[in-house]
C-alpha cells in the first residue's frame, strides 16, 4: 500500500512538471487562438499564480509583438545556437535530433529543433515518458531521467542563461510582462541562477567573460609563422577541448 502511494505521488509530480514545461513551450510559441485556450487551461490546472499570470499576459500578446521580440533581430533570440557561438550549429542540431529520435519525439511544429519552445516541449515529453515508466519499470524511468537531465544541461540551460542575461538588459519602460514572466519561468524550471551571473557564461561563450578583451585575445596571430593565440584565448586549442580530445574539431 505504501509503495503504491509513493509511486502515485511520483507520477503526479512528474506529470505536473510536464504540464509546466508544456506551458512554457506554448508561451514561447507564436500566439494564436487555440494556443491561448490551452495556455489558460494548463495554467488554471496548475494552481500556480506565476503560471496564471504568465498565461494571462500571453493572452494579450499579438503576433506582431511576438515577432518584434523573438523574431530575427529581436532582443530575445529563441534559438540555442545564438547562445553557443563557439559550437558548430550543425553539430548542435544533430545532437538534438539524436535525442528526439532516441525517444520517438516528433514536435511537428513550425519552429526549428533548437528553438526554446521545441526544447521546452521535449522536456515536457520526457517528463511524461518518465511518469509512464515510473509505474512499470524503475530502470526505464532512470534511463529517461538521465537523458532528460543531460538534455537540460546541454541544450536548455545555456539558452535559459542567455535569454535571462538579455532580458536583464531590456530598456525600462518597454512592455515586457509576457516575456519577462516567460523567461523567469524558464529560468526557474531549468534550475539556472536567476541573477544571470556572468560566471555562468564560461560554458557557453568563454570569450564574453570580463577580462577577456583585446589585451588578452589576439586570434589574428594564430596563423602567423611562430605565432599563436595568447594564453587565455578560448580559441587556443589547449583551451578548446571537445569529447576528450585536445585541439579544434
């Protein structure tokens, strides 16, 4: 009896987390009537004031405002590749595709695979898969949980950190209710620091860290005979290791 109660509580918590991620996904998608209905329904079912506020703000957002913020040239780039400048975009997209294929996920949306809305929807999908596995096989649930945590660390948190940093620089007085609440929700769910500390930028874009300026970095000499990057330059092969190997990919 106690085991059944524990499993039911675990499944309930996993499904609630899935609903939160699904709501986050919808908040980052282009607005339309059907999505507003689903947003409102999910927010009310969650019983969380933060989610209700975000859904209410999203209900008044126009498609034009969405594109002004998340469209090309907008202040909030919604794609992970925008926050991983020293990563090969093709490789990132291939990694995401491998995750999707491994778990049979088919987003079926207009957004590219590295769009934060797709990433949030995939997180919701994995929480549902984990909930289903929790009632049948503990090992399957652990496998799904491990993949979810790996995907979050590799593909969700870098975008969450980057979007939070950009949101913190938005000019005061601009109507940001929907996007501020949505980015705040993403930050909370993904478990990154809410203070947008620049220290977290090291894993995403080390050359953006304070102190790495023209006096430190001189990539122009890299190809010169007998020359090379200076010691702290992130483009130096000795500072750019990938998959356990030293040197450029």
